[in-house]
C-alpha cells in the first residue's frame, strides 16, 4: 500500500487528528482550539499521561467529544527552536507506526505553528517524508494475513503549512529512491539476481532520463574482469554490471562523482561456505548496489544539478563444481593479481574490477563505494553507524555531515597509506596481494585492499554498510528489515558538495 499525502490549506475531517505541543505542555494554536472544542478533554488526557511536550512524546485521546475525529494524537515538539527536519521526520514515523493498523486516514494541523528550527513548509514536508518512510511495508509474499493485520493507513493530509507541497516534491523523489533500495534488498535471491536487478533498474531509469550501460559476461571477459568473474563462476546466474549516468549540470564535460556498489545478490561464501544458520540473510549482500541504484533514481528524479555516475557490480557467489577455489590466483582489470585465500571475501574482488573500470571510463574526482563488506564492521560499530574509510579529510568531513543530517550516520575508521603497515597485512607470497589479512582489523584490511584500486589523485571513501542495510528492530523511519541506508546520505552529500 502506498501512502497518499496531501497538503490542503485547512484541515478536513479524518478518523485521526494529529496535533502538537511544545515543552511545558504548550499547545499550538490548532491544539488549543481542539482542547476548547472537547471541553478540556485533551488537557485532562495530557495531565493523566504526564505529557509535557517533550520531544517525541505522544498522548492519545479516543472518541473525543466536540470533534469529528475518532482519535487525537498529540505529539511533543520539545523546544520549538530545536525542532528541525529530522525531528519532524521522527514525529511522522510515530504517526505512521501508531496508525498503521488503526486508521485509514489522518489529518495533521500545523496552523499557527511558529518559531521552529526550520521553516514551517519544510517542517510539514519532512513530517510527510517520515510518515511515508515508516509506512513502507513489503507484503508481496504474505498471502494469509488476517484483515486486522493488514495496513489501513492510506491517506495523510498535512494542513496549515503554505508551500509544503513544493517543499515535499524533491523529498518525494528521494523517498522513491529509498523505496527502490528497500525493495531490492528485501526481495529473495530467486527474485532479485544480476539480470533481474538490471531489468528492474532499467525500467525506472528510462523515464527519469538516466543513461544506462550494461556489461554482460562476454564483455567483462573481453575487458579482463578476472576478479569479478572469478566470484561469479560458480553460479548458474551470469554476472552483470550496470552503470547509470545522470548529468544535470548542462555541461557535458563536467567532472562526475562516481558511486560504486557491491551487488552480491546472494552470498553462500562459495567454497569457503558460510554456516547454514542465518545464511538466508545473505540475500541483502547486494545492499551497496541497491543503495547506488536508489540514489541514482533519487538524484535523477529531483533533477539534481550535478553529474553523477552510479555503477552496480552484480554477481552470485555459489559453490558448485566450477566455483573458485581457495588458493586460486586471479588477474584483475587493473592488471594487479590477487591470491584468493577465502572465497567468502568476495565483495572486495567484485568491487576491484568495477572501481577500476569506472574510474578509467569516467575520470571522476571523487569516488564513493558502498558495500556490505565485512562482519568485522558490525563487531566494531554494531548497527548504528556504517564504517567510513577515506583518503581525504575534507571528503570524510562532508560525508559525516551528510550522514548526520540524513540519519544515515557514519563513523570514520583508520586507513593506512598505500604500502604501509596495514597494506602489508594483505601482501601475498605468490601474487601482488591476497584477498584477506589476519582476523584482527578485518574491516580495515578490506578497505586497504580496495585502496589499491583507487587511481592517483582520486578522492575516495569506502562505506562499509554491513550493519546498517538491514535491521532486526524497527527504527524511527523504517520498519524492521531493509532500511534503505545510503540513499539519503548520498542525496545530502550531492546537494551539499556538488550543487553549490
């Protein structure tokens, strides 16, 4: 079910009415009017619930007298001057979570709201975005849901905020990118595999004006993608690389930002096979590629004034009789050779060829790669932050700021120089490098491996998003499962650094 969002001038009747109060239980004008209409029922509910208007707090009044609504939700803004875009997104998430199974429609009345941390139109737009993001569900394969288990919340009107519809328009396009990423990550590997991933993304790319390039197995063989093809050789499903290009600058020669995503559509570990318990989660080992695809849809959808190229490297890692063996040596597209010690350290092999090819073709000044690369990053950071490794301080600072404003948060990790101590941990006795180092520092040595495929002069950041693309628990703006991590991060980074 897709949530329909409107921005009427005045609130209409709906089963649920959403109102606001600031610190000190200070009612907004609309909330104060509702309290009077109910004969102070709202005030008594606030007192009974010890509701003070604290940020994120909520009190519900059922069957209020004097109002057409069947229920009133009163949400806490906290200190109004600190109520920013993220705060309103989180409030929207609360609305969606609470009403999803309870009301078909709701109206939020922002009339008279002032003194916020953002303009009222932006507050309304981000309230809408948070509500929509939290409402997303993937029920395609659930055929036996009882009626009371099916989502009801289908319409949300946000009134009293002039200009909100225009403010929401670009956010809606970013939302569509997040939804694409979540869908790609959520679908099982018999539905999303390299070719079907390409077909899904191509169907969206054309109408948005994205230029598409697809490499098949024969073309990758001709180009010498020995590392990527080595990972793919055990699967009956052939690999693909899809590149999406958006240029909203008006300058055909503008230097592009390059995004590269790891797209292992299912990862058994290959011959170095993973334990059976939890292996079903490896359908989301293509989360990096899904984030890149979603980000490109978002940027093209909102007509970003930037030139950006997104490359998704897509393979399955399977253990059949033709699969790559531990100890094999492969020659990458760059000409460097790799001794494959562990076939479950496949993501860096896939990325190495895609990164080198894309840099050679598009000559970027900045490259970001996104990958569910290591379990080690989850040990280090848990599920709250993605790991960031960067060869440039300014780039790292800009990405961190984009992460904070979007909610896709990053934590910078150590990255050594090429040829330094960390690099030496992946030196091989018989090839230029091996694909794993020792157990300790696993996410760092993975980043060091990738750094060997960064061209001279390119500012680069590696984002290890293994702990953030999928959550076992619901968050403020996502249900449990796929989060869409990376799309909003990239959108904010592009807006702040490429569109000035």
